[in-house]
C-alpha cells in the first residue's frame, strides 16, 4: 500500500475513487432479476422450485423447502459445546443492547383540551435473508442473530429466515441452532433473488412478510431494491469499508490486521488508514504486506487494497476526523490515545470502535450493537439495523370542543392558502355547530 500525503492531487484522486465507488447494476442484471420477481409473483411455488432446483439444490422438492423439526433436532446433536458457549454469549449481549432501543406507546396532554401521542406496533411478519457464505460452505451465523434478535425484541409475531441450501438440500447445523435460539419461527431453503421475491409476495409455501432485512450478493441487493415499496427493507447495502484514525501510540500490526479483516470481504471493500504520523503509515504498509500472504482470502484482500485501500498522512487529528466524516465509513476505528475526547467530532459513521482492543471483529460477532450498518458513505443519512426497523409508529390525535374552537381559524387559513376548500369546510361546518 502506497503512503500518500493529504491534501495533495494524488491523495485527492484516491479519496474520490474510494468515495465514488458504488454497487452498480448492469441492465442485464436488472432485467434478469425483474423477470425472476415477476415470475415468482405470478406463478408462486412452481416458479420458486424451478429456480431452487436450477441454482440451489437440484433434488429439493416444494415440501422440503421448509426446515423440519427433525432437521433442527439433528442439527443440535452435531455442534460442539464451545460453539454453544460462544453463541449463548453473543445472543445474550446482542439482546441486552437491542433491549435499550425498545420504544413505548405514549399519550400526553401537550396543550389544553388535546391528547396527542404515538402508538407502537410491530410489523406482522419479518424475513431475514442469510447468505450462504463462501461457496455455501461457511454459515453466516452472525447474520442470523443480527437480523432475528431485534425483530424478536420488537415482538414481531412471525420471523422467517431464507438461506440457500447446499446442493444436497442441507442447511449448516450451526445456522439452524442459531436460528432456533434466536427465536426464529421458520427457516426456508431458498436463496438469491427468488428468495427475496418469495418473501415479498408470498407463495403457496412461503409466508409473505412486511419487512425484509439482511445482507446478500448483488442479486439479493438488486431484488431488495426492486421490491422496496411492496415490502419494507433495511437498506441497499453497497461495498463495505473500514477507516482507522491512528496516532503515534498505535500498534502497526494491530492496524494492519484490522485493515485486512475488512479487505478480505470483497474486492470492492475499502480499507483506509488516516494518521498524522508518517512513520506509522510506513510501518502499517509493511505489516499489511507481511500479514497478507498468510490469509486464506489473500487474493480478494489484495485486490481490495490495490483498488480501494489507502494510507493517508495528514497534518493533525482534526484534519483526520474531517476527512473521516467525508468518507462516512461503515466502520470507524479510533486508534488514538484518548479516543473518547474526540467522539463529539464524529458526525458520519455506521459504528465507532474505540481503543486498541476494540477491533471491528468484536462488533461483527459479539459486542451487542448490530453489524448491519450503512455502507458506501450512506452513514451520512442512515443508521444501523435496529428494533426500529421492525416497528410502525401510529400518531394519535384527540381534540376537545374548546381546543378545536381555539385553533379552527388557523386551520381554515392554512387550508385555504393551499386551495383545499373541502379541508376548510370540514372545520367551518363544525364551527357553525358550536354556535347553534
């Protein structure tokens, strides 16, 4: 990784290349996914099983799309105690964090003669998409927990998971145990765009949901984009990123490891260090090269770093934070002596990791906050997945005669300004009744 001084023409070119990268959809992909969605919407199970057999599992039947109780029980017999221990800790801590987000309905006499408030209800059903991992071989257990637990805390009555099966029609036992412990009602063996379409519109075998959350490949993301409006979605996830702000107290080996932990995700992922210390930047560059060769996904990480990695040297921490706010990263690590002193300057970030012993990985798995975060600079206006994604807020309004009479004239004036005479008349007719 090349060290660049910022501001400079070369550094600015690199910064813009990273900020302007995005998840792009070709016309061919758009057309393909649109056809799949319309096919599922129109033909239900017959279309769904056709895609499942073609792309997921050749021998799977409609009756076997839903994971059976026998499969759940068998999964529980095929996992280790150490996994259960780690899983239980993660579930407990994720629950504890998301319980702090619970909203309550309220009703208050904010003005004399009025009762104004908000009623909180969960959506009727939620679907969590869980990718199949690398080649369908690695179960993304954390995606189960981060999607299902906030939905459960929101008291969603029905929570289902869609995840691609192996070619033999199986789901990894670790994932099934996680789903059961997280309170999921149903796991479907379906993947990609047809899974999103089936959850959105429902089929004879798949229950329709009101909210779909969870990460996925470009086809899953595109399908979510196309069905948004027919169903709620969490976000359109783009390329992931980590940005580290560090000073001369930071360990270059730690920083290199954290940069690589994000770079191994995807060739479009970005990994950035911003520091006032050029020596640190040089040492991090060397540490990255040394660690890279030992990674199982070294080729992916190398492509990511080549295209969207950066080691930027700035004048001071103030400039580092200003630049970080411009990037609006998904993950921001403050690898500095007194990280809490700078928190009030952080405006745009999906999650902030403070101190040398808080790598981004703790947030991915076990700390508690949700790891479904705004990517590709969308932290400028959006937030992490939360209990709020699974609730609806209904406004409550009540006026007494006196309160209505007091404000009627202003309502009439505003509605007539907009040319909405029927609105005005609905107030006038009530005013007349008060003087009869």
